[in-house]
């Protein structure tokens, strides 16, 4: 039985809800939670996916299957090239080579058990039961083989020499990430691979393995270009650490070589000619689609209600404007890590840079919220209240997308599951000198936001929008989520700078003592 502890004022402390698991150690806790997390993923995968039964182009499920078809039937040099056997207008491959290799490996698996699902041309729109089952298994296995081990690596490094209920709680927050589960195992994608590689790179930073960091993050970038959301944080932190060495140039050179060698190995089939390399790059940056699509809760889409960006500016101009805005939004966090690199500052930097990219970069999707949400999950013990709020609005920002995929029940169920686990063991955090929650106005605003979001949930599901404004409810959801994301971004930037000043003050007090 767990011991009954006393709090600082002598009163009985709350019962430790995670004692039964955490007292066995971190690894045992991780394995038990992993089994439950895999079960949840399997349950979600039984529901529909993006584009199910909707020809002619279906959705993301068909896109991933089509890439397996292309990579298993054509040579690597033709995977990104438009031609007789590869019509790029039909879900042409638009992710870096590591995604193509992943598609090839999964395609081999499908071809072994169900050749019809990846046969050239005739497999378009293939939706047999065995084909769908195999596709779901490829995502589940990718999660188990890449994301889960990376998460364990992070937990062992971040919580070294600790094994308590808060560690088990944090593991649950990472592995039962509702946004990632819904997108990968519901909607259907393989974000678990690039995010897993990123988490591995983050863990490598925390344990001081900088060369391994460069290798893993280069692999993440070579799997999904959206991993660039974290690039400013990695760059500034590693640069700040190298500048404090006796031989900074040698340290930077070593890391640069690790990046270049990894890049060359992954991209080798496309480095034999400039045309092949540029061909792949052109597929990774679809600027012709415009600065935003659908109703994503970022700056450009939300402000387009008042400012018609696409009409006022050309695409090249918008590329420059969005780049400048993204760099400016990332700059304070980068400067902080260059001047004062630290592990905790690095984690905040990841959150700040990914949030800056989500809010201001070119061609952002609803699913891009996975990037800042991952970084927030790693900081869940430091910012529990804000992490709870971010989870709610990150899920809500994807609500219309998930409804279109007929994933309402998993959305509600995972939301409830997260809430139960989150409140089962709220972490104890040291009081901060500043927090938005300390202001009555912010609390009132947050409660108002929450009430409006509940109303919008009901309205979206039960009422038809006016014919003149068919996307009215999507726009309202977008505005509500964007307003929270902006407040959250300001708070996290302030927090990153504020905690370093607190550390400096603490050091001065120690010296005086």
C-alpha cells in the first residue's frame, strides 16, 4: 500500500494515483503504458480514414498507398518525376526521400501479402479489407519501432535518477498524445516517424550527444520537411554551446560533417545531377498552392477575413513576407539560446520556434499543430495548465477535419481519456513570477473561450451554415483557436527568457550566502 504522506502544512497529501505503476521503476511504467497506448491506437484504427470511399482522388490514405505503388514498381530516379507511369497530378510524392524509402519498405510488405493493393495503375483506390488492415499495421509498427523507443530514450534522459508518479504521468502524456493518435491512426499519416526521430534528437541533446543529435534531426528533416519547424531551436542551441568551447570552429565543423554525411546518404540517388536534386526540391515546396489551405488557425488564414493576402500580393512576395515574419517570431528564442544555452531553454525554444512556424510560415495545414504540440508535451510537467489548454485547442482546431473523416467518436473518446489521465495526477510546479492565469481578466477570457467552443461543437454538428457563408463555422473555430495560440506563444516566449533571469538571481543569492 502507498504510504500516506504529509504536505508542507501537515495535512494529508492526496493519494498517489500512479503509485501502483511508478514504484516498479521508469522502464516498467513505460512498458505498461506502451501496451495500453498501442491498444488505443488499434481501437482508433478501426474507424474510417481520410477519403474513405470517396473517389476519384480519395484522401491521405490513398496518397500513402499510391506512394507504395510507385516506389515498388518504378526506379528511385522516377519517383519524383512526372511521366507515363507516374502522374504527379494524382497524389505525386511530395515528401523527402526518407518518406519514399519508408513507402518502399511498406510497399514490399503489402506486395508480399496482397499484391493487388500496390499493382501499378490497377490499384488506384484500392480499399480491400486485407489492404486496409495491412496499411493500418504499417502505421502501428512505425509507431512501435520508432516513436516509442525515442520516447523511452527521452524519458530516461529527462527523468534520470527519478522514478515517481510524475514520471509515469509524463509518459502517459507523451504516448497517449490525442492529436498524434487521431491524425496517424485515424486520418492516416506517418507523423510518428519524423516526430519520433525528432524526439530522439531532443533526447540526444539532453544527454550531450551532439553528433547523434545532428544525425537524427537530419533524418527527421529528410522524412518530413515540416520538421524544419524545430530547426531554429536545434541550430541556436548547438551554436550557443559550440561558441563556448575552446575550439568553436572545430566543434561546428564536426557537427556540420555529421549533417552533410547523413544528408548525402539519404539523398544519394538524387545527387548525381543538379536537375534531379532540384526536381525533388520543387516537389517539397508546393508554393503554387498558396500561402494557406482550408481554415487553419494561423495568422495568414485568420487575418485573410479582413486582409485578402492572395489578392494584394503575388506568391513570391508572400513567400518573402511569411519568411520574414517566421524569422522575426523565432528570433527572440534563438537569441536566448545562443547567448545562454541550457537544456530547459532548449525545450522552450523548440516550442517557440515550432509555434512561430505554425503561426507565420507558408502553406500550413491543420495537422501542423502536431509540431508545437509535441514540444509542449515534452514540457507538460513545467507548464501543466497551459499544456491542458493547448491540448484542448489543438484538438479543436482539427475538429472540422476529423468530422469530415467521420472520426467524431474517437475525437470525443480520446478527449475524455486525456482529461481523465491529466487530472489523475496534476504535477506540482514551482510558483512563477508571472503567469497569465494570475490575471482575473485572462481567466474570464479563457472561460469565455471554452464556453464558445462548446457552443461551436454543438452548432457545427447540428446546424447547417448559411448558403452565402458555407464555411462560417470553420472560420469561427479558426478565429477562436488562433486567438488562444497567440496568447500561448507570447506566454511561452516570456517564460523562456524569464526562467533564465530567475536562475541568474538564484546564483547571485548563493554567492552572497
